[in-house]
C-alpha cells in the first residue's frame, strides 16, 4: 500500500485552521484534505472544460453537515471557493412529495428515492458550469408539519461543489436483477413484507439519479463499520439538539426516518456495490470507515485514478 503523501500546503492550512467544529481530526486528515487536493487539481487541470463536482456518500448521523462546514472553511484558507450542498436541499415541494410518497411503508414525507427535484438540480449545475452563479433552494425541515419545505434560495459564487447525501452514487438494479435478489432474499433480512413490496418502486425512482451521477467527477465515502450505527448516531444528534433548545422529532418519527434510509435502499444491494468494480458510475476516489465514535479509518481498498494505475485510500 503506498505511503501517505508528503505534507503540503493543505496540511499547513489544517494545522492553522483552529476550531473546525465536531469533526474528528482523522476525518480531516483522511477525507477532507484529500478531497480538497482533488478539487484543486480538478480546477487546475479541467477548469477550461467544466467546474468540478464531487459526491459525498454517508449515512444519516455520520456528520456530513459538520464535515461540509469544515471543508468550506479549509477551502477558504486555500483560496478555493467551495460550496457544500446537501441533496436534501433539493427535496421537492412538500405537496408534491406527499403525493409521490403517499402510502409508503415508513410513513415519511421525505427521504426515499424520488423525493428530490432532479431536473432543478441538473439545470442549476448546467447554468453554473456554463459560467453562471450557483443557485440552489434552501430546505427547512421544521416546516410543513415536520415534512419540511423550501424556504428561500442561496446563490453562491462557487468554483467547485460537493454534494452530500446518503444515497449519492447508488444505482438502480433494474427489474430483473432486483427480482432475482428479492427471490433469494439476501440482504433483505431486515425488511418487512410491506417494505419488500415497495422496493421495486424505490429502485425505479433511483434510476432517474443516473443523470446526476454523470454530472459528478468523483465519489467519496463516509462508510459505517456496521449498518446498525446510523440509527444510534441520529438519535444521539437529536438528543444534542434538544439539549441545545432545538430538535422536533419524537422517537417514532426519528426511527421512521432512519428506517427509510436503510430499508428503501438496503445497504447490501445499493451501498456495498459502491466498493466493487462496477461501482456507481462515478469514479470512487476515496473515503473512510467510521467506527462507533465517528472516528475515521482508511477504507483499505485499491482505487484507480487518472493520475496513477492504483492508489489506496488513506
């Protein structure tokens, strides 16, 4: 496995950055800095063709929002105009989402594939890559009775973009392959009968995301060492929000949200393949494995890259 790269300007910026919030130093070293180096290289090598977009895949509760803030601050120290956006900022308006998700087995008004306004996002990316300002909606989870709704817009003079979300890079299996997997039951042990019946619908919705994956230049993973961890992390986060005077979801609502992420796209069928040779359609460039304390460890697989025949994460 290759040795870690020699210290560079980004290491110095990290050392002098001060407080970067509740992000463990291992994530900054193993994930944030490699992502920033990749974006910087993309701007240097490809600025004449298109502005770089990276996809960050991580489960609920993994700390994607905090990591995004740290990435933006570090980027500023390096003179890089970076915007980190969540795929969940692109949720459809509440009424449209409720109609699309009516009767779903989780009882949620957002989260599963099909919840997002992909045409709006793709149009925003095209306009931005053509030299315009990046204009994206803001989403407020406290609106629409807890289902959330749009609340204004953000306009960013960005030269690089990271889009984070729990389903980033996941690809539809298609009716035949999904039917075969459902027939053998492998990877579906935790799903109840109603959730199994809805799985083909989620897979069908997921196919539309391929256009977004094609617009991304690289995939990065925040991968839990056990898929039981996201639920614990999300409940811990809600408890912290309540102690700080925030938080609005009760235990049943929280459980439904987490279940929707893990059961609309069961990890064995949709997340694990991101590590394989077929991947997501987005080049897998790096990532970390998160332990129970959300400390990062090298992903430990070999990756192809434009710069070399292979490289190891971490």
